[in-house]
C-alpha cells in the first residue's frame, strides 16, 4: 500500500536541469582553451545529469580540457582544484538565472506539478528529495509557492552520500514515518531511479529530453513504468499504486 509520494525537484517538478546544463555550458565556454559551442556541453551534460556537483564538474573539466584555464583562477576563488573553479564560475551564472523568478515559473513541468497537487488534495504524505543544496532548493520552492507544501524536504546538505545511494530517500521515509516499501517516488534520471530502488521504494520515472535515452537504456524499470508522454502519467501512477496494495 502506498502511503507517501516522494518527488525529485530538478528535472521532475522544474526544468532546472535545462537551466543547470546551460549554466555549465556557459561556464565551460568561458574556461575552454579552444572553441566549443554551448550545445556540445549541454549534450555532454546528459551523461552526468543527476550526479553530484563534484562529479558533474570533474567529468566536464576532463571532457573539455578546462583544467589549465581553471587552474589559473584558483586564487581568485580561494579554491585548490580546477573543478572547484568551474563550479564557482558556473554557480555565478546559475544564480543570475535564479534571480529572475519568472525563469523558474516558466520552467515548471505541468504534469508533475499536477500530480503533486493531486497528492496534496488527497492528503497523501509528500516529501521532496533533491540533489540541489538547501539554499537553491528553498529559493525554487519559494518562487513556486511550494515552501510549505511538503511534509519533509531533504537536500544535498542533509546526507553524506548523494543519489544513487539510498540515504536521501531513506531519510525522507523515516521523517515521514512510513516504511520505504510504502513510498512511491517520482524521478526523472537513472541516478535518482537507482537511489529509490536501492531504498526499496516503488518508482515511476518521468523522462525529459536530458534523461529519456538513458532511462530506457538503463534497464532499471519496466518500460511501462517510464513515462515519455505526460498524458500517460496519471494512468501509470494509478497502475503502480493499484498493484502495490
């Protein structure tokens, strides 16, 4: 029986993955020692979406040979590694995006927001498990008027190990007072799906342009539990809930 629904944030409720990809791309263009286009970095971001900030930054620094120019700016940011410089450059760009509330409002995923609204109306326990850090997550939730919507919010600050480790999802279940087997997770990335599966939870994956191919290639879920068409989401969720009773 499903007693709680737990939502991911980036890529699930809001298309912040698109904004994050663009911020990484612009930072890479700024640091790259040769000519690259933003679209190349955005395409590469698809391979690391859902991983930790360090893992994403390290992978892109290596892929686009950013270490040399980044190393020259370590003193500027008071850091000791090239990937940290890349993160700081990218964060400045991303914060500029988040400073405009309309950007966030314009990038909601209506189908997943509607599912959250339905869960709230039905008095289901709801949690949020996001790899965003607390400050960024709270900024997004405040803009979307969701700051008080969730019974518990877990961010990257709250756990030692990020997704795909189950720690974050287990924390949310514990704080909601439900067994992991009684939780249905709504995710968009293979990393997040793996975390929920590792936690012993049911999962519905709602794909995005950044995650669709990797979700289908991952073999983590039955194909019928991966939603590519938003019109099918409600039906898929009802099916999973019905067969969890």
